[in-house]
C-alpha cells in the first residue's frame, strides 16, 4: 500500500513572490531539522524563474543565519554547458541569490562543469558522477538529497530531462549529457531519474499560466516519458509549490490548505 504521506500534494500561493517566501521558510525549517544532532544535509538546487526566486528568498530570510551551512552540501539537478559566470548558468543565480549570502565552504558547493573549465561535455558528466559517488549512500553511487528542488517547464520537463527524448529513459548512470536540447542553450548536463527519485523530498516549484497544463498532466498521472514531471517522486514526500495562475487545472482534492 502506498504511503499516504507521499501522495502528491499542491500548495498554492497568490503569486511567485509569496510562493518563494513561503517555500524559503519551509526549506530553512527542514534544513534545521535535518542538521539537528550534527547530521549532514545534501540538497539539489534548480534554476528558472521560480527556482531562482526561491533561492533568493532563502538568501534574504532572517532564519538563514540560524543554519549551520558548514554541514550543508549543495548540488544541481542540471546545468547549461556555458562559461562559468554566465547568466544562463543555474549556478550563477544560486550564488547571487543564496550561496554568496551565507557562510558555506566552497568545498560544499558541487557545481557542474562549465564549457570554459577544461572538460568537454562527456567528461563533465563523468566528473560529476564521480563527485556524487564520493557521497554515495545505501549502496548507490550518489547521495540521497534531503530536498531536491525542480522547476517544471511548460512542456513538463524537469532538470534537463525533456519529453520523448532518450535522456528521460536512462537508468544506468547518475548524470547524462544533453545535446540539441529543445530549449536553448543546446548543450547541458542533467541528473537522471534514478538520482532524482531517490531523494527524500522532491519539491517542484513553478509559476505562471503557461505551466497549468503541465501541472495538470503531472498530477493526473501522465506518462513520465511524455511529461517528465509526472515521474518525479521523492521517497518521503512529493510537493508542488505553485502560484495561483499555474493552479488553474489542479483538482480541489489535491490542494493542501495548511501550509
């Protein structure tokens, strides 16, 4: 029998800004709970408008300084293979909004390869898989993320796993290369479904009316091949944090009233 605590649930805010603020508080509380007793936390970050807004809200939240960031390791669900510091990189937005505003060791920031870093795309995937394996748990060559943030595209893609492409089917490695991406830039690196789905908690953040159809399909149980967001599921918890515009097609019984 499925664990009812892990049913997909939707939390709705009036707009992206209020959603980001609410998720930021929830995330910092989750980190504090995880770190209690000297434990380590691994989290996977995302980019995009909503994801970057959440990270910026964490970075400006008063509770950020109550977290021992020396015991937090941050990773990325995907990255654009462009030069380091490019505005197109998810890492750039995360550093500006959050990581440069907290005291976190550089060794705890596990960024994916950049196009000007001396590795080609394939070597970048191999290097990131090796870095993940350094923190592997439960016999898997990757850590179990306490929280894995994901954005969701209008087409239902998550990380850089796009609909009806080979990358969404990969289960024999932790990191895949993406070439000729349907969304620019064309070259990317992405975690694969097995890594995402061994996260304890998957939190998808999305806003805007153009995401309503993808959200509705993901909640309705669409095929993960055609709607990758439908196949993202945390081992303990799967949550969609959305603004009101994105929630237009959400069934009432899936809406969580108590934040």
